[in-house]
């Protein structure tokens, strides 16, 4: 059973454990420190997840297994937010990410004025592309060689879902 709940201080140990997994972080934003420390996790739970963001922990059968959030924009872009999420490697291929993205999207549209959610997914990240499709997001375009990680350039797929 999947639940989306607020982050709590007990999640810090899991954040450190999971976010030091090279397979997990290879397509995540490079602003996530590597290696990921307990201090990084404390800052994220107490400050970072609350600044211009709406964030939830993802749990599966009451076990912390990931994070999902939207990051709001300003001025004329205040009606849109960027979606980001991750699920720990041992929970991959269980449908958790798809269900979390679907439920979280509905929650965001139900309790905020956000009209548009979008996510950019690196082309090699086929699992996240599949998640976006399953969660009802539409591919709006491909941003050619728009991201560089570990010396390689990747295309990014821009997905979006609009409030209905």
C-alpha cells in the first residue's frame, strides 16, 4: 500500500542511505550533494523541502521508500510547477512510482491553484518515461542535448499534465 505523507526527522537516515546509491541518483538533479550526508538530509527535511516546494515522502507498506514534490515558479509562471520524484532501488518495478505520481498529481491539483505540472526526464531513463505515460502526462517535446551529466549530453523529454 502506497501512502504520501509529510517528511519527518526519522526519514533522514533513509535519505542518506538511498541517496548515496549511484544507480538511483544517476538521472537526478546534480544539485543533490554527492556523497549525501546526514547534514544534507537534515537540511532537506527541515528547510529545503519547504522552500518554494510542496513535498511528500512516499511509503510502501509503511516503509519510507522515496520522495515526490513540486517546485513552484514565480511571476507569470506561478501557475506552473516542476514535478520531481525518486523511489529507492529496492522498490523499483513494483508500480510505486506510477501510483505515487498519479496520486500526488491529483493531490496538487486538489489543494493548490497550480494549473500545469511538468517534468523533464533524461532520455536514457526509460523507467521514468514509462511512469510519466502511466500517470497521464503528455510528451510535449524533446529538448535536444539539454543536460550534461558525468561528461555526457542527454536529450530530455518534457512531459506535462494540465488541470482538467
